[in-house]
C-alpha cells in the first residue's frame, strides 16, 4: 500500500480522496495494534459511517474483524 512520504508531493484530484482513506485505514490499524477496539479505532481514525468495512476490505483484502482475528479467516 502506498502512502505519502515526507518530501514527496501530496496527491491531487481524485487521488486525494483515496489517499485520505488509506491514511485513515493505516491510523485505524495502528490504534487496534495499540489495544483499542475496532469501533473506537474507526471513530478516532475518522470513520463515522458503515463504509469502513467495505473500504478496509478493498484496501487490505480482509474485513476489519478478520484482520483483527486471523483465525476467523481459516474458518471459511
């Protein structure tokens, strides 16, 4: 996953929305790793609607709950 690196120009136009979404998803993952619940991490990262799961799965290939508990992915 590409994220903005210091010294590189920020993305523009259509890419800006995708860039912000990916930054929020990265932040949410950091918060979950630090011990927050999925719902608290999602809210703190800036997700306030039900699109989080869809966006997360599109970016990382797993739903947020399966990412948090990889053993669930093996059940199916």
